C-alpha cells in the first residue's frame, strides 16, 4: 500500500488494511548555492617608466695629415761621361 509517497512494509497491521492517519511533515534542507560567474572588462592603467641612458665613449679615429714640400734642382743638359771616383783619403786631405 502506498500513502504519501511511501510504501508501508513489514507491518502485519498494514497488511490487514489498517493505515494510521499520519500528518504530513515538511523538511527544509539547507539551500544549495550555485554561482554563475560573469566577467566584465576593467581598464587598469599600468605606467612603466623607461629611462634612456646615453653613454658616450671616446674611441680613436686616425685622421692623417700630409705635408708637402717642393725644391728646385738644376740639372745640366749636357750628358755626363764617366767620372772617376775619388778615394776617401784624398777627400779628407785638404
């Protein structure tokens, strides 16, 4: 026999047709909490300072300067013949 959604079993009196009038009870369980997450953009300004350090280094760069000199030399137009060399002994004597 089914009354109030429950089966009455194991009682001989129930099998004979006796059914007591039990009041209906209501029980409240603690609530089940469900979360639904919604995300919204939030602008966060991040300021990052950049410091530039200019390093100056001296390095040698060779710059060449050239000097120029001129001289005039007189050369005779007649052909030179063979000249005999004078010894150093003769030159040293004067």
